[in-house]
């Protein structure tokens, strides 16, 4: 490892202590390294604007940052234990290639400033992807809701057969859920879309940094004005991003539960494409819905990441080294969450309903609610209508069909009035946002 910026003369660095202090920084910073390079470029441009760097020095720094990014992408430069973290690696590379000009890149910055802006750029990228995926999932659900709006399926409450439902209602529910997830991701992106570069360790610096330039150069919508709040927002914004992700993975978990049940032999309502199942390692007679089950497990990782960051935030104002641990949390949470969500659109587009099994599961008692409501409409007090329907549930389906039950379900959003056009309008508006 190169000499540490903060190392004091005559004080030896204890290797074991340093390993503890560095933690997983070098490994984690590989995820954020290109964003750190981009922020370093914008910072260098700002330093040139205020005379810290000459025009020629800026040209050299930008050239070497471009080369470093390319070397990192193609594996010629590896961020490893030679460096304390990604930021020190950038400075070391520039110093090696450019001498004193490279050493000036850290002027007006702190390591906290560097990781804060790099992770902020990374969070923006991940939230944009979350919004995109949620919209894609909602689009698949909308298409299938329209195509299968009249296909009867059993409706369950308490995992017990309850009423006649439809594939249109099932798909419509997921469409609206993921439209909301996409909207929440976009709203959270708008929250975090502010530039902390130039706030140093939370108190600014005695240089008139060109923060307006770095805000524009890095594509932020606004500047995060208060250096104190820049520190207060670290962890808070990560938590908000994980909460947005958690909205989608909660819905993923519930749709995975439905598919886990529906693909079982006891239900048999859904057939999954073969690539989403695996063979048993000991039982030759079965295929396992492993993809669905691991999707179901994904929210646990997101929830764990959220809890980790929440527990970090029991801190006074100002920068604290504890916040270093927030990098691992967002890396693991988004890594697991987005990977699972990326598999969902194709899974939903290609699953097949087994109509014979669906119809066979609709029994006479599932029409009892229709009977009770019809009696109430005719003037029978609902309590009496309910009790009479319960007593005759075994014959409630006589002369009735699933299609007739669905056609009578006219409350807004129900099977006969799905309001898919309204959902489609919201879905389309997401693309324009």
C-alpha cells in the first residue's frame, strides 16, 4: 500500500488495525470506481476554473482519468490491496503519471466527499434501473390482463377458496402494484438527485469551488447546498433508495408466493417455462421452481440492507466513520434485488395457465357471495341474506357459471370493470416523466 495521506511522521501504521479500518473498501469500491473517476474529472475541471490547475494540467488529468477508466473496464488496472480505497488509487495513478499535477486532484476534497458523490451517482443509476424494470413488469401484466380478462380463476382469502376471480383481476393487481413501484423509484430518484461534491467533510473549504459546474457536469438536477446536510443525508438517502427497492421486492415476494402455490401439484394452476425450474438432485420424479423460490427470498436481502443502514444512523451530526458500512449494504441490497427483478418480466410473459385445473377448482360455495349480494339488492337485509347464502352454499352454484359471476362484478376495478385504460394511462405517463 502506498503512503497514506493522513499518516503522521514517526507514527507506524499497524497492519492489523489498518486492515480493520479499510474493511472491504477496496473490493466494494470496484463497484463505485467509474463513478469516482467521473466525479474526479468534474472536480478537476472545477479546480481549473478557480486557478488551482492550469489548462494544460487539466488536459493531462482528463487524459489519464479516461485511460484509467478504460484500463479498469478491460482489466488492465485492478483495484486491489495495494490501495487503501478507490480514491487513493485514483490519486496514486495520477501522481505516477503526472507528478505534482496529479497530487493536486485532492485539493478541496475529503475521502468522505469522494465516496459520497460516487455512491450518490451509483444510487441514481440503480434507481433509474429500478423504475425501468418496474415499468416493464407492469407492462407485461397490463398486456396479459387485457388478453385474459375473462379467464376465470379461483379467488382466495386466507389461502381458502373464496369467490370466482379472473386472470384479468390477478394481472391487473400486479400491474397497478408495479406502476406504483416505478413511481416510487422515480420519486426517490428525484430526492437523491442532488450534488454533494464540494462539501468536503461536512463544513466546506476555504476555496470558491465551482459547484455549479460540477452539478451540471455530473448530471445532477440541483446542488445539495448545506455541507452539514450532505453528511446528514448520507445513509438517509441510501435508506430511502432501499425502501423504494423494497416496495418492488415485497411485490416480487408475494407474486412469487402465488406462483409457488399455483405451480404445486395440489393447485396445478400454472406451468412455468422449463428454464425456470431445476431437477431434484435425489428425486427423479419432480421439477423444482427454484427461480421462483429464490425470487421469494430476495426481499430478505433488501430488508437486511435497510436494517443495517438504519442501525448505522444512530449518530450525531457530522461525518462518522461508521457510515463506511453503508456501502456494503446498498451494494448487496441492490445487487440481489435488481438481479431478481430483471428475471421477472420474461417469467410473467411466458407462464401458462392450466385452464382445466382452474375451472375444476371453482366449486359451488364460491358463488355464495353472489347469492347474498343479489338478495341484498332485492331488499333483503344483508345480515339475513348472508346467513341464507351460507346455509345454502352447497347449491349456490346451481345454474351459474364463472363467466356470469364475473360479468356481474361491476364495482370499479372488479372483473367487469377492470379500468385497464386508466392503468395504461398511468403506465404511459411513467415513460414521459
